[in-house]
């Protein structure tokens, strides 16, 4: 075999890219990117505004870091101050907020470990009471948090919610008439699509005018119905 063909063979065998790097836990961010590009075109990916509730880490298991690298920015929210500090260092364009997001006013006790992705307010969650850190926070609505930023009343391009069982409560705390996210990415732990469609989260988003379009692991993707109708 001529050396040029041998080199091409070796390059194709060993150097061909066989995957697209994902920062999301289940490749969620790639699915969201493909959906956004299909709806709004490649140029729309150059900038945008996201809100990430239960953001956890600037890069690991992040559904928004892919978009940050493209030039997007937004509001990232987490329960733990160490995680918020990490965002402020690694993603300085974002507004990082420590907060417990809920539609219900009050104070909640949370159970977790340092940089745990499973910090929860549910003491009945597996191992919650054995976790090393307990702390309390006063709850705030998502609308209130956004109203205190430069993004007040700006339409959200991507709302990502991963809050260990509080996801519906977070969604209910947002004024959808004012912020009207284009795409909502939210965890719904269910064994089947039929179970997702029977969930309270599905029913709530449907009532807000959203269509269920995809599922990646436990993450379900919803799009505003009028945006799909325009395609």
C-alpha cells in the first residue's frame, strides 16, 4: 500500500472523531443544542440567555457550559456557596446566585456533602440524614431572583432545572407570562414516556403551552407550542 494511503488509513482508523463531547450527564446538552439549532438556525447559537437552577458545577454534568463556550450567559443558581464560588471563578460572565428556589415561602433544611450532586431537602432520600452537611436557606421564587438581575423581563432561551425532587416547585415559582422560556429542560424521573406524560410536571408545562419533544436519560425537553407551529 502506498505510504499516502497507509497514512490515510491510520488517520481514519485512529484519529477520526467518533463522538461529540458532552458536558451533560447523559449528553443532554447535545440534544438541547441540536433542538435549538433545528428551531432557530445555526446563527442563533452564537448568543443566548439561559437560567440554570440546580447548576451544581461550572463544567461537570452541566447542560449550560456548552452554550457558555458559544458565547451565551445567564443566571446559575445552586444551594451551596462553594458551588456558586466555583461558577464565579470559572464562568465569570454568568450571575451566580446561592438560593433555594420554591414557590412556597419559608425555610428549608438541606442535606448534602461538599460538591455533591445530590443535595436535597427530602430527609427521606436515600442516605440524606447521613450526609455530612446540613444547612438552612430561606426560599425565594425564581421570578424574584431574576427580577434582581440585569435580565429582568428578558425572554429565557433555555431554562434548565435539576433540583432533586423540587423541580416542579421551581417551575411553579416562575412567571411564565413575563419570562416565557423557549426551551425547558427538566428532570422527570419516570420509567417510560407514558409515565412522564402522567407526571405533574408534564401537566404543568402543558398548561403553560409547552410541547414535550424529547427525553435524554431522566431529562425531558419541552418547547413552546407556538415555536413548533412556526416550523
